[in-house]
């Protein structure tokens, strides 16, 4: 097979792939539109407000850095 034939074959396959992806996207869009979705129940009393103030550093006293090990030891 010549280089030109191989390039033509690759282009044809890419075009086929693009058409298949477009069909899949249309199918997924259609199925999403056809499927009724239940909206999650949200109640204001279930929400938690997180303050912007920094945490108290004493909460982290004697804690290890996750993935780094204890502070007084060296990594292998």
C-alpha cells in the first residue's frame, strides 16, 4: 500500500470516527432529554456555612502531614 493510499485510509477512518462520535453525542443528548431527572431536595437547614476565618492552629498540633510522615522522621 502506498503512502497516499494509507493517508486516504486514515482520513476515511477519522471521518467515520467523527460521524460515530456525533451520533453518540446526539443519542446521549436525546436520552438525557427523554429521561426525567429527580431534583435533589435542598433545604436551607441542611446547608452549613463555612467561615472565611483561619482555623485555630492548635487543631493541628501533634498531627502528621498526610503522605509525608511524622515531622521528626525523614522520608526513606
